[in-house]
């Protein structure tokens, strides 16, 4: 069996959709989607173990190879949690790009297998989430002006991708800070204060010691809206 056939059999056995499976086992929906579309040929051991952790009725060897019995002989177990739901809150596991990993991210941002190797952080969400999310670690104090809106050195920010077809004619520059993934200059978190018809954006730092600079969108590979700070070190 192919990875596509295996994952579709899992979904059929559980009678759930792919996004639901991804949420239940704590992986990105893209991983399930790539298997369904045949982009990923085999179920990885990491994904197989994530499935078994929540659905122990499946055989590990079958998930990995498609050979043998799909289900174990033992009855499936029911696990009880002492967590209390609050207003239907849920969470997603989001890949984290640490400062030291940012060079590697520039080379592998479009590679699903590379993204799967990144550490993840669970983030609570209060509604259905769509699109691609990342957590970026801020470096330096260019966005730190000692205000409540500052992004400090070492902060981890949750960011949602802005699809390329939405970059023009204009980004929503008055609503968000942005994570800008530049082909050669790396990853930066900035406020965008202007954008012209030629795709030039003005990148602004909150810290007045840093000068504004201009970037053309042709030199940018990804843009994200900064949604919120999800982790901050409060050590004095």
C-alpha cells in the first residue's frame, strides 16, 4: 500500500476528516494533505507514532509499510483527561524557528520534510484556524521601544502566512507587524510603513536607533502577520 492509501484507510476507519485527524494527533494538516495528494510517498515513523499515541488500535508496522493487519487484536482503549474544556478552546502544534535555525529555514522553508524536523510549540486557539503558521524567535532590540507593543530580544511570536497573491496591490500595513523572510538578508520582524506600486516596502523599527530601509517584494520569499507574542523571558 502507498502512503496515500494508508492514510485514507486510517481516515475511513476513524470516520473523520483529515483536518480533524491532524488536530487530534497534534500535527500540521499539511502533513496529512501531502500524503493524501501523493506528494509524500510514505507515512513517517514520527507521524505513525503520533497516530498510535491517540489511536492505539492501529498496528505500527501496517502504518509504516501497509503490510499485515491494520488493527491490533487488543480492544482500543479509552483515555480520560482531567483537562476541562473552556469555551471550546483547542490548540495547534506550530513549528518553531529559533534564531540559530534561521539560516536553515531559508534553505528549507518550502520543504515539508524539513519543516517536520523543526521543534513545535502548542498554541491555544479559540476558533478554527486556516493557513500556515510559524513561531519565530526575535533577535535583537530593533523592535523594542519599551512600550507595550514592543517585541523584545528572544520573544517568540506566532505568525500567520500572508499568501503571495495578497501582497499586491497592498498589504494591510496598518493592522500588523510583519515577519519578512528575505532571500539574502534573512528573517526580520518589522513594521511596514509604506508600499508603492512597484512592490517596494518600507521596513520600520520601533527602536529609534535603527534606520528605516526599503525592500522589494521580488526579493522576499515569505511574509507573515505577527499575531501575538506566545513566549517572553521575564528574567531581570
